[in-house]
């Protein structure tokens, strides 16, 4: 199921690009067509698939589909997120439990109940971190596009270490064709903590959206520490869980309450 989840994430990115950023090329259209057909053929719970995937065989169809539902960028993105959320949230823990059950049915109970319990807790925490990280990526991109246009990445101040990291990841991606691409935006090649440095280096564009620079910088860096522990299969305690939950609410509330970003983005 993890493969399906990755494929759905990629499809969601294509749908967002086609519906909100007006970036559709032949390569992207071809990739969408192949991924969609694969998901429709193999996905075990078709009733949970996004309606747009069932109805739209091409990215041109996707654009027409969402243009018919909303005229503005912000509403389309919300509609797309709602369509994909059910499919993307349906599986991580249930698939883990299914794998464990299959092991136990074969009398290979290698996972103690305590380990399974902690694994479920960490899966929940990682899901929250995943949402925070990608909400920030989307927010950052919207700010840059509204101020600098679609070619913003060539105009912003990028930390040298982050720039080298992006290049290294892209080179690795070219060599390892079996690994899914990270996304259609350079921001998806940045690590979580790099987002903090990116905001700091371009603070003039973000100063109106946060109480102060340290407010967001400190939260991202602390969340990044928690993320790294979970990503390396460590168990975090109550303090770290509280940090994740509180910072999640604070950051999401802060960036979601901004109403002036989309005003400068041309409706497609």
C-alpha cells in the first residue's frame, strides 16, 4: 500500500499543478496518464479514490473539471485536498496492522505488543509532522509566487548548503529511476529544517505573516528534531508529542489565517 500512497501523492501534485499553476507539459501529462491507469487498475479500495481520478483521464480534463467547480486558486486547492485526503489518510496504520497480523498468523510473532503500540503512536505523530511540513512548503511557495512570480526560485536567497543538497538529490534521482520523484517544485527537495533557513534568508517576504522571525524559526527547528527521531525509528516522549501537537495547531492556524496571499495570484 505504501506504493499506492506514493503514486497518489504524485497524482495529487500533478492535479494541483494542472488546476492551479497552469504548468502542464507533455511529460507531465504522460506520467499522469500512466500513474492514473495503474492506480485505477490495482488500487484495492476504488470507492476511496478521488472522484477527479475516476472522471478525468487527462490533465486537460482535470483542469476543466476543477475550473467548473471554482474560479479561484484557493478554492480549487481546497477541493483537491478534500478529494485526496480520504485516500491518503486511509492506510498507514491499518496496513501496518495487516502486515503484523499476517506475520502472527504464520506463528512468527516477532513484534511484541509494546513495540506495535509505540509504532502506532509514532505513525500518528509522523502523520502530523508530514502535514505541517508540506503545509509550510505550499505556504512558502504561495508567498513567493505572489511576490515574485512563477520563476521565483531563481530570485530568492537560498542557503548554500540547501542549494547543494537540492542538486545532490536531483542527481541521485536521475541515477535511481525506480525511486519516485519528490515533486514538481524545488521546495520538495529541501529538508524540513531548510525551510527555516529559507524563510530567514528571505524574511522580507514573510515578515507580515509571522509574529517575528524567531517564532517560526524556532518551531521548525524543534519540530525537525522530533521528525528526525521518528524517521530513524526512535520513540519520542510526552514532551515531544506535546510540542508536535501544539506547534502544529499554532503554525497551521497562523498560515491558514492569511487572507492576502491569493489576492496577488492571478486566477487561472
